[in-house]
C-alpha cells in the first residue's frame, strides 16, 4: 500500500477527488455480503460497490432488472457491517428512480437510512437528471454511470461496446459534463472505446472509473466474483482473473465428499 493510500483511514467522496488530483488510481470492486466485503476492505480497496449485479451473481437472474429495492438494502446492510475503510456505493435498482424524481428521492433516502451506505449510483444522463438533482438536494452523494448501462439492456439489445459512432460519443461526453455540473461525485464508464474514455476523464474534474474503458481513466472496477474466478462462464476482454476459485472450490468439495464417503472425515482428532 502506498503512503498516499495509507493516509486515508476512511475513504470519502472528497478522498476520491484528491486521488484524481494527485493522479492516484482508484480501485473499486463489488461486494454483496459481509464475509467477502470484509476481505476486500482488509485488502485495501478504495470503493466497494453494492451492485445490482447481485441480481446475476447472487440470485442467478439473466439481467439486473429483477432485483428489488428491499433486496439491495439487505445486501448493502450486510456490506456496511463489514467495512471499516472503503467508501460504500449502493446501486439504485431498476424502477426505483427512472421517470419519477420524488420516487427517486424516497428510494435513495431508504437506502441511506436503512442500509447505512455512503452514497448511491444511478444509470443514465440527461434522461434522469431531474432524479439526480432531487437526490443531491437531500445531501445524498450520487455516482453516475454511462456507456453500457445494464438496466437498459432490452433497449440496447446487446452487451456490445457503446459510443463507437460519433453521435453517441458526443452525447456521452455531454452527459458526463451534465452529471458533473449537477453535482455527481464520480462517474462509471462501462464498455466504451479507450480513447473516448480518456477524453471524458480529461474533460471533467470528477473521477471517472472504468470497466472495459481502458487504462487512462481515474480508476477501475470489476465484479468481485468475476475477478476471483468464482464465475467461469463470463469472459469479456476487459476481465482479468486473479484467482480461479471455481476450480479450487469444486476440488475442495470433491475431496470433502470423498472423505465423508470413505469415513476418513472426521478422524479421531476431529471429534469429541
């Protein structure tokens, strides 16, 4: 851990702005439960995202759309109890903020009060700016999310890279500036060309955290279960696996089953 990292006993939204100014890259991972959140917080990650990807990872849904506000609050509460250092960002689920700014505020307040999270994240730009403004007016920090926005997957019809064409790239840059002006403290860019991501990161003062957006943004985020290899079906170009826990855990389970079947477990030292 660098000296610069060590000084942040508790990472805040202000810390992230300092990191960008000091050119220190921001590390961000997802977590949905107490045990893994505690491990990655102890590992020194700067930001923990309680992602609506829990819909896929924890519940086995095809998309992020089915997860509810109550379920997000449950997952976030579990993470909050484990974390001492990282900034905790909680995804607002589909249907909790789009099209109704009063509902957006109510949803965000519930997340903050009932989970103890530090901030919320929403997907979209100009389409949801009224909801973002209302949430911010209550003093709730908001992280934006542009590019590939999984809650809009049925609109896109594909998980392919976004903003390769000039018109969409121009809107993405405009939306990024709009979110900064509105008061968002950071922005996630998902699956956009690296050159565009660099341009956006250099055009705004708030941190830009990428996933499939190249290395010249201000930080990176991955889904923890992908990064440690608990999932093995998902293999996008941007994913680097640091472990292969799917194979390791499967092997351990097989050894356990074998030991139970053969009466090798428990042995005399493992009983009372």
